[in-house]
């Protein structure tokens, strides 16, 4: 079931003339190289097992993103956990790191960040609030 849903999601990205809605395991294995799963801590055992089967079926990379404790949850499923390459826990950016990152990305949009400008200061404050939420 999940394989079909992944296939349909992938196929929706194709131009209409290439969409068939008939998804084979071979099609997924040939057209998908990486699956990123956000909020992985919400997966039930059946979902975890389906991802293990997808991983075992072909050369597909898996990235599970989730809240702290995800690694501990996955460690309860030895058949999947034995395939885990590494786990990394990200820390929140410091205020200085966040300003640097925003300045860098705003430059890519041909914008200049000025923390003394009211609009820029409000944008930085909004992002900071989101980060802390």
C-alpha cells in the first residue's frame, strides 16, 4: 500500500503524458533513489516494516527525520535498526548563526539583510519565534 502511495506521489511529479497510475515495484526501484520521511516518530510498526521492505527491495536510500527519541524508537525494531548507518541530532542555531544563514539566503534572492531595518528585524523576530516553538 505505501509503495503504491509513494509511486503515485512520484508519478504526480511527472508530466501528464507519462502518468499511468499503474505502479510496479520495478518502477519505484528504477525511479526513486531516496525517500525522506519527516515526523518518523509517528510511524507505527506496520509503516516501519513497509519502509524496511522498500529498502530491502532495491537501492533506495532512506532518511528518517523526527523528534528526539526517534533513534531509541527505531532501536526497538532490530530488523530495521541493523540497517541504520548513523543518527544525528541537530541543535538549534544560535542567534548569530541564524543571522548569518538568513543573510546568506537573502543574498541569493538579491536582497540585503539590515537588522536595523524594521521589516528585516520583524522577519528575524518571526523566524526566531518559529524556531523556539
